[in-house]
C-alpha cells in the first residue's frame, strides 16, 4: 500500500487546520469603524505621576532590602542547620580512617 495514501487523511487534517486561521486573518471584517470608536487617543489622556519620586523609590528600596536581608538570614540558618545535622559534608578535613 502506498504510504502517501495512508497518510493522506492526516495530511488533509493538518493542512485544513493551518489554513483556517489564515482565512480568518485575511477576512474583510476589520472591527468597528473609527466613527464608532471615538476620537484618537492623545498623550494628554495618560495618567500623570504624582508625589515625590525619590520618596516612593526609597520606600520601595527599604522594602526590597528587608526582603533581601530576611532571605539572606533564612539561607544562612538553613545552611547552618544542614551543616550541623550532617546532611551536607564538604570534606574540609581528611577523613579519620581511609577504610
């Protein structure tokens, strides 16, 4: 039996599933007309920053520094616990016996 004849239904399904989105993409329906949307947006409609940026920056940085310090302490405590409990061993000194 010819391999192409066996694969033909699979190929047809793959081709049709890839062509359908292309046909929808190039359709003539481009959405609402500009009259329905309204006037074009301008930079005057964007939100304006308020308050002192340095004060806001310092607040954020103090929060981030607290998170950094807490995570460093947590890492050090976890590392110390693992070293004391023997979960990790770094071979810092030669073993007592070579057996």
